[in-house]
């Protein structure tokens, strides 16, 4: 214990004496024995700072940064303008964490207010919170809101929601005894619309879904509302440059991951989650909501308007365990959205669509390569590779300097895994032609 904490043996002995215990293990006696590990933790020896830095340098050298990125699956290689980092480094925005004192936190409160406003515009809903950890946990929080609002526990989750998000949702739902039932994806890649049982709290779909296909949200909203259930949509935010907002199509709660909004890939994180809801559900929002007001002299100011104190004090009555937000990533997303603007968002989405269509046409012109689904897509699509090992193809493409993937299971159970390919506005005609040539060589080598 003394190796990992600043307390001396005398400190620990004094604390144990005060508590009336003989040893540290006595502090955990109330935990059932079958839940405790009856062996030492298998931890490696401690390392010096120099050794740790050397290991980090080796890992950095092993991570290739010269790959042309066609990878999708929820993290996309969009251009991040220099203004994002420039604004992030301002002192009033960089260091603020929780703005408990509004009089000294006006900068961060204002930009969180702007973040919420922009999320409302993206989603087509009237209320948004000041951000969440990521898109997956935002889906789980939205499900908790729906269960509380409808007093039901069952959830219908589309197979078009990505597997990591479904795993996180299951982790949240299991201890609360909230059953998760799947909604199948049909031949065109869209989630089947069906009659919803009367015990369902919410239907959960993604837009576009994890296969890149654009869903019919209006049909899902009508089916859910006919049964008294809510529609939760996990939105890829750049899609609304070309698509109608989910709120305008009947979605009750819209969540998503802000990674495409000025975050960069960053070797996997951090990122930011967003959540917006229809009127009437404000009091069930997780986290916090920043508002704008005026002081006694009529001057405009920003304050924390809604924050459920039970999350800190009476936790058993809390609407959520979330009592913070991803401030710095939310600031980055806000700067990016302000830089882009509505017209820029449309141009971004259109640029991605054109490049994805060009990539799909060139790749499917190769023998043994087919689009897995026939539905409309924006910047990402799934490929079926015939008579080869898709994982080996991905490795071979990486050796040639192209990053594609991930592999995803075909929800229809037809054949092997599918390969996801995404094309952002950063991909050039030469990049697409290069990928097609590399894939042709890899297919030839495997046959």
C-alpha cells in the first residue's frame, strides 16, 4: 500500500486505530468473500519515468501516421482547422472545468451555451445539455431517460446501431433489468419498421446506421409513438448537412458523438457526446444545462440553469450518474461548428458524399467486390469481399499505406464479415484510385 499512496506506515496505523481495525483488509470485510480476489493483483513492477518515456517513444514509432485513412466505424478523418486549437489555448477556455462560480467563468459558460444552441440546431430539438462523455454513453443515458419518462423498461435496438454502442447500452441496462431486443436490418441495409409492443420504452436507431445507410426516421417515429414509446436516434452530426434533422422527423431524443466536429482522430480520443430532447423531458436530462440571463443591472450573463443536485448528494434518486461534461472537447466542437456554419456543413456533407460515391464505384468495379447493401449512403459504405479473407485484405492494404475498416458482422447472417470504407472531404481522386489499385493487387495475391 505504501508504494502507491503518500501515507506512511505510521499514518495507516493511526487511522486503523481510530477506526478500531487491525489491518487494511478489515475495511473490506463487509464485501462478500466470493466477490473479493483471494490473491495478489498480477501487476508488473513499477517503472521509472525514463523507462516509461522510452516505452512511449517506441509505441509512437510503431504507430504509422502515413496511412491514407479510409477507415470508418464512428471515427472519421475530417480536416480540423487551425482556429480550433488557437481558441482552445485561450486561458478562459482551456483551464475551466466546472463553472461553479459564474462570475469568474463567463467565458466557458458562454461557449457551453453556444454548444447547446448548435446541438439544438443540428438535431432539430429545443433543449440540449452541456455535453456527455461520448456517443455510446449518451445512448445509454437517453435510454435511461426514456425508461423513466414512459415507466417502461424494454428497449428495441436496431442491428444498425454499432456494436460498441450496443455493448455499452447492455452494460447500463443489465443491472437495471432492462431487456434489449433487436430490430433486424433488411436487404437494403435499413432497419425494419414493425409494430411496437406496448411495454417498449424506446426504439433506438442510428442515422446513418453503422453500415452507412440512411434510415427512414419518420417511419420509426410513427411506429414508436403509436405504441406510446419514444424514438432515440444516434446521429452522425455531419449528416445533417444533407439530411433532415431527426427532430423534424419525429425523434424524441437525439444523441451522438462529436468526434467529426473538430476533434481529429487523436489515436482514439478523447471525444465528446451530445444529447438533445423534445420539450417536456428537460428535467430528465443527465448532466447540466447552461442558460443565459441578465443581472440586476440588466447586463447579459451566463449561469448553470439546470443541474440535478441529487447526482452529487442523494444518488439513489439521481436521474443519472453523470454530473460533469467534456468541456474542452465541447469547446473544440463549438469552434468548429462556428467556423463551418450551415453552408459549410452542407458543403462538407456533399463533399463526403461525392468522394464516397466515387470510391464505391471504383472499388465495386473490381471482380469479387460488392456493395453489401442497396440502400442510400452518405460517406461510408460496407463491402462484401468474395472468396478471400477480409482481415488479411485489410492487413495487406495497411502494408500498402491504406487504412480501411473496421470489419463488421453482417446482421443478416449472409457470409463472412463486411469491410467498412469511409471517404471524408480530405480524400482526393488520387487517394481513391490508389486504394482501388491496392485492393486489386491484394485480391489477386489472395486468389
